[in-house]
């Protein structure tokens, strides 16, 4: 992603909603209780899914598409999720997944959801949904209009004939496993569903395929191996083990950055523009908080530092938004198999005052890293008029990142 496209992706977000598809009966799973209402740890599969989506404050509304017979089960799942009731709604589903999604889209439209907003469409039976995947989905859809999470296929793909004998092989290099949540501009996916219905097409098994069939390019972003779909009893047991599993390893990285003052009228700190009598000098936007956080994340995977990946001698990064650097470090951590647990930073300066901007910084950093505000520490201190920060010559930042593997 270029610096320009990342900057666009980081602009103030449009409204975001989610549709959870939970109307199925789970014939392959079996049993009297549909799989989305089976217990997974201390709450049901659907309750876990709702809780994961509800943990992202930017998702303002979550519409669950349910079977008409499941109203009481849904109500209990909603209660167990811990999500505020005003953020939740339910609507009856239909005989096919495609028709059920269309019902969820109609419910959002009836509630006045913005056509330019982002809607996540997610299977209730994928409960192990991480904040990082949710934020990747939102950012990808804001940039491209339609996006889906995918995994590479590690095994050889065989093609069998009608008798079950080997007939050939499929190129796994171009193949991907598709997951949810799939994310779209609301107006785009609603129009695609309308065209499918008008054309008598009711055979789509996912919304990315439906969008692509009606001319909308769908970009792919990195999914999560733990984001499995519960299809059989063994899958539920595996999901329970993953849910209870502590991180096999936790690594911590430390970052430090400093920038000197120069002439200007604002500073960038933690992704937030703050009016000030001077600016900070640097090749990019000179945000010491995001630079320190970037180095802290790179430290957890032994992948050099910010200057190695974004050298100040490269004109491409002149004036660049430092959120680009932080997002790149988060991507590298994810590709190395890590999941960011929490970050913390301390800003050392005499001025400006940090307190009034702390919440905005937490939100900006959390949006890039896929973390709730409670997992983003932002603190400030002075150096009691000592040293270069005490003399008002610049601002320093110290950061630490904790990552589970």
C-alpha cells in the first residue's frame, strides 16, 4: 500500500456496522441445538462472536440474522456477549445464506445506515475473531470498496474424477482459503445483492463472490489460521482449546525516538495533529510516538528498525504519515505469527499538554493496530527542566509492545 493510499485509509472513518449470519440449522454438525448456540467455554458460539465484534468501538451496530425459531436463544447469546443492547439488533433470516445476508442488509437500510459506510458480513460459526482481522477488514474496504480475508493453501490440491481417482492437480500458488468477515461499502454490496435477486441468482455461497460476479473488484487481506469455521463436533472442541490456550510465548520490544523542534504551527504525536508554537523536525511527519511504537513492534520479531525499512534518504517517505510505518510493522508481526496484545508509550516533553489528547491518541493507535483503547497506554512526563527536553529543544518518546506467539 502506498503512502497516499494509507493516508486515505486513515482518514476519519465512515460509519461501520456488522451483519452476523446465524440463521442456519447446521445439518453437518448435527444435534438438536444449532451449532451457533452450543457452548464454547463459558458462553455460546454466537455470544463469543458478538463479543468479539462488540469489543471494537467503531462498530456502531451489529445485526444478527437468526432463524425465526431462535429468538429466545439469540436473546440469551446477546446477554452473554456483554455488548450494549442498543448496539445489537436481530432480524429473521431465509432459506439460503445469500437471502439471509440480503435480509440483514435490508434491516440496516431500514435503520438509515449510510450507503458510504462499511458493513462487515461474518459467519456466526467463526467465533475466534481477532481485533486485528476486524480492523484489517475495515481499512481494506474503506480503501477498495470490497475485501475478504484469505489464507494461503499449504498443501497440494488434487482434482478427482467422478470415480474418486486422481485426475490432476490445481495450482495452489493462486489458490486461497476464504474466510469472513468480508467487508464492503454498504451501497456497493446492497446493489450487488439486488442485481443477483433481479437476475434470479441465488447460488452464491459468500458475498465476495457475489460482488465479483457483478463487476466489483474484491481485494484480499491476511486472514487468521485460528479464525476457523465450526462445521463438525471436532471443530467445536478445537475452538474450545484455542480459546483456552494461553500464548505459547510472549515477547516484548522497546522503542525510543526523539525529534528536535523547528519552525511550524503543530506537532504530530500518536497520530494526532496538535496545535503548537513549533513543529518537530523530521523526514516524515516526525511523530516520535509512532516511530517509537514501530521500533518496539519490530523488536519483537528481530526485524531491524524503522530506518531500515523506511530510510530517511528515500524521497518517498518525505512528509509521510507515520501511521504507514506503524501499520507496516503490525503487518510484519502478523506475518511472523504474532498477535499484538498491548502497547504502551511515554511522551517526554515540557509542552504541549498531552492529557487533553490522550483519548484521541489511543483511538488513532488502536485503529492501526486493531486494539481497544484499554490496550493502548499513552502517558506523559516532563524532565523537570533537565536535558534537551527540559530546555524545550525537542520531544522524546519511549514505547513497549507485548506480542503473543
